[in-house]
C-alpha cells in the first residue's frame, strides 16, 4: 500500500453516470473507488506503452535497408510506408489533419493545447509536440543494412 504521506490528493469532478460506473466497478473488484480509479489510470499508461510496441512494422525497402514503423497511431493509418520520407511525411500530416477535424471527440482531444508537427531527419520522421518531444504516435526510422556477402 502506498504511504499516504507520499501521495497527492486530487479533487475530480465526475458526472453522476460515470461515478456510478466507477462505484459498480470498485464493488466488483472488491476495492475502494479511489483504488479502482488509480488502477484504471495506471492500466491506461501501461496499455499506452504496449500499444506502441504492438503496432510495430518492419519493412524491407528496395535499397536493402529496413524501415521500422511504430507508434500508437500506426494501425489507424492505411499509408504506403515504403515511399520516400518526404512523401510519407505529407501522408502522415494529412492523416493527422483528418483526425484533428474528426467528429469524434476523443480524436480532437488528442490535439488539445498541443503544438504538433512532424519532424523529419535524414533517416526518420516523428510526430512531436514542440518543446516536449515525441508523442510516440507515428515514428518511422530507416536502418542501414550492410550488403550481404556472396
């Protein structure tokens, strides 16, 4: 159990419907509502980390190099990941614009109070938040492979 002197209290506003769902969940799990809320929050961060690894693609490029594509949104985009990085960057930008304008609130909230752009280096692109760093939404890395010896 966490030492109560080391925890931070946070007051949270909930709709009556959500509060009732949390109460029922806590009862089913045989724990307090607070413990249930904390467990759900911790699980969401673990799921976030697992989802980026679950969305890993390894692509063999025509030049013999390998391209690693990973991130939370990789599975959401149907993009040709074999194209050159400049064109791929444009496609990722288009997909993000569509999400930004989505009618689904959860998609629009992803962009709330964030200055997002796509950084392109010589061998990679990455969706980043200015002043923060990678969002781990879509990361594309090209990895040089030594030529095979005959």
